[in-house]
C-alpha cells in the first residue's frame, strides 16, 4: 500500500456527472448525507435531464449532482468545481467548463469508447482522455465498469444488474480520497435492499472495492480532509427544500390543530412534497392525487371549506390551470395554500431547470382584481419556516396564499437544525361556532378589525350560508350584480391583503451597513449567491448591504425606508426582471437588474463583478 499524506482543506466542490441511468443523484445524495453526519457545512445542486429517458450517452441525458462542503459557513453549491467525476464522454463535455483549472478529473474509461464519443458529438478519432486537451487538469482514469464487473464475477447477477452498482465503486473511491467512514452508506444500503440479499451484497462489495482500489493504486499520493464546520449547537440533518416544506406543513398543522389535506397533481419539481406527505398519515394528513390540476385545487378548496387546511402543490404550468379556482378561493375568502415550485417556462419550458419564473404570475396571473399574499423561501432549510409563516397568514387572515420555491431550492440540500416543538409559535385558529348574543342571522362577510370574515364549518347549527364564485353582497354574502357593491368588495379584498403588513416582521438587513452605496435586494433562491458576494465585498471595505424578501405581497412596512437608504439598488433574479418591475412601480426606485435565464443559479462571481461595476 503506498504511503499517503493527509492534506487539510477548507472547502471542496465536487460534481458527479454521468448518464441518467448511472446513479449520480444517489451517489451525490449519499456523499451529502455522509458529509452532514461528519459536521461539514454543505450545499448541493442536483441537475436533472429534462427527458424521462434521453438516449444513453447523449448530452441531453447527462445527470449531475454538485456538492460544496466546507469547514466554514457556506451559502452556495460553489461557482466552479474542484473535482469532476465523469462517467462518460457526454458528462465530461457538458461539465468541463465548470471545472477549475488544475482541478481533478476522475473519468470512467468505459464511457469514452467510440460509441460514447460519437454520441457526445466529439469529432471522429478525437478522445479527450488521450489527445492532451486536458493537460491543464489532474486527469485520473479508471475503468469503473470493468472493475465493478470484476468485483462481482462470482455473483449470479446479470450484466445489467452488475453495471448498476458502478456508482458505488465511485462512491467508495471518493470516501477513501476524502478520508471518510462508509458506515452511513452501508446502513442506507441495508435499509434499502435488506430484503434483496443479492443486490445488497453486490452494492456493498463494489463500495468496498472502490475504496480498496483507491487505497492500493498509486494515482493519489494525498488524501484530503475537511474539518467540522463551526455551527450553532444542535441536532442537524441534511434536508432538501421539498422535504423541509413538507415538515413545515406538518408542524403548522400540529400547532394550529387543523387537519391537513393535500389535493394535488404530480408535476416536476413539486412531486416530492406529495411523496413525503403521503408517508405521514400518522399526523392526520390526507393526500389525494387528483386526475388533473383543477381537481387538485378544487378538492383542497372543499377541504378548507369543511374546516381543514387545504394545500395544493404545483409548478408554473399548473398554476396557470388553477387560475379560476384560485379566484374562487379569493372570492370565498377561505384559507388555502398554493405551493408553486417554479421552473423554466413558458409552457412546458424547462421542467427540470430552475427559474424564478412565476412572481408576476403570482401577483397578477388571475382574471379580475384578485389579490393574494405571496411568500417565498430562500434556501432549502428556510422552506420549513417560510411555509409555516404562509400557513399562519392564510388561516389568521382567511385568505389563500401563494408560496414560491423553485427547483434549485426544492432539490438542493443543506444542514438543517431541528427546531424544538416548544420553540414554534402556536397558530391561533378561530371557528365561529354559533350566533353571538343579539345576532339574529349569520352574516358570512361580517368582518373584524383586520377585515377578516368568520370561518364557519358547514353543518354548524344556525350558521347556514352559501358560497360561490359570483360576486358577493357585502356583509350578507348574497349574490350581487350591483356595481357600487362590486367596487366596495374589490377594495375590501385588496385592503384585507394590504393590512397583513401590520402583522408581519419589518424587513431587516441580512448583512452590511444600514446606509451605504449599494443595496442588493433579493428574493428566493438568489439568497446564497447574494450573501456570498456581499460578504466578499464587505471584507474589502465596500459599503454594500444585502436584504432578502420573504414577504413579497404585501411588502414589509419599512421597505421604502430601506430602499432609500442606499445610493443604488441591485435586484438579481433568475428571470427577465420581475421583482424589479414591482419595486419600480410601488417605490419609484431606479433599481438596476441582474438577470440570468439559463436554468441554472446565479453565481457569486457574477454578482461580485456586477456590484463592482456599480461601485466604480
């Protein structure tokens, strides 16, 4: 066994890339879970192909998983990679531009045969592993497929089943390279394949084969170690945005005492919320996979009318289909959560690529004057708190609420510190249970000081009432075509949403001075890139600050004051400029935009360059 030294690193970015059948997502998630268990801070970015099964070996079929882990606090999956694991030629071609010069390439030579090179559109006779074009990198080649088959030569598995285990070879190799214990993955495999002994044995055997190959081959004379991050004490786990969102809904249900009903239709990238909640029936949660998007939301509206908390989950195309039913919920003035996990559009667009595409749709994408509060999450772990807040606003102000996440947040992962139930605020729910003293008849649109109407469960004696999509007469709720009444109701519904600003926190500055030269104002998944860029510029002494919006409608009451405290305002968005339109409209601020619409996140480096231009 060769002698190896251990080199301490502060942070590492690894990109796992291969064909969509190579198990790169599983490999990345297992390395992420292992990373979380040893106490590193981490951030991940899974990058899925859009096609359900693109032709094997093609650029369209490349599946990637980027992982950034560190002994310091980090906020992004990293701008560029230190290590690229390329299982085939297409994976190398698609991801080489994102690898740092001098970075490590670990290439599976079996994926660079003439067929794979042709499918990846390399010219005839050109093999990047052999032509010197990768001289600027540390290239390490290994025939992963051959060694996987060799490790399993004594098993009865077929060749296809053997080849499925090759991702475990790569994972074992990397566990050795980064001085890791493999217990977490071994336990995962036992849980997953405990009833399929031959599959379990093959995966464990290949995992160890990859580790021992790295241990004995002389390609690496150095192993790497990243120490634990200095983080707030507590119990942590790695969590994705969709899982955190599901747990936040469960917590809000428990704290409010309201049973949860999810009426939904599967759509990328929101489907994992349905999968997660369907496992949690022991918390009194009902999940219903409807026949289409419209049935999903209308079933949730029915649940809310019946005294439960109705939720529907979707992405932009589904929001378009749900538009009329969302207007119905606004007219009824009942609680409802519409969870929009945004993706690239328009139409079917880019189903597996991230985009902050639907803010204007959330604001205005319904017929008539149809105001709804809008809440957004900024990181995977933040989904828990943000959906909890959206739930609170919905039930306490008797209004549907749109919740915005996106593919980057939904599928990305980071450490999440378990909250204690006692530390979560209670969500007070008031049902009207009978006529008050002196009240002769139930008036369904009689409002309190916040313009909130009572929530009366059908079947409650003395509180019989009708609801529907036709305009309501003020107070009585009867159908009304009176023009003056229509104007009154439109104004009331808008004022009710505006009054929510009295019951949400004031906007805070995330980092930076209270006054200065440039404020970077963000929302949603730009959080990590903005914070990282502003931290770098603050360290250089620049007067730059970062504010990030959770409450997008209504805005916090002090937002105008904050915006006017800086010489310039920059609004980065993964769209063609949506929040910036609303900010300019409401506050007459000449904000500048930075817009990236490529289906991938904005990087720290891009923002540092843009902010420097504004500071010049």
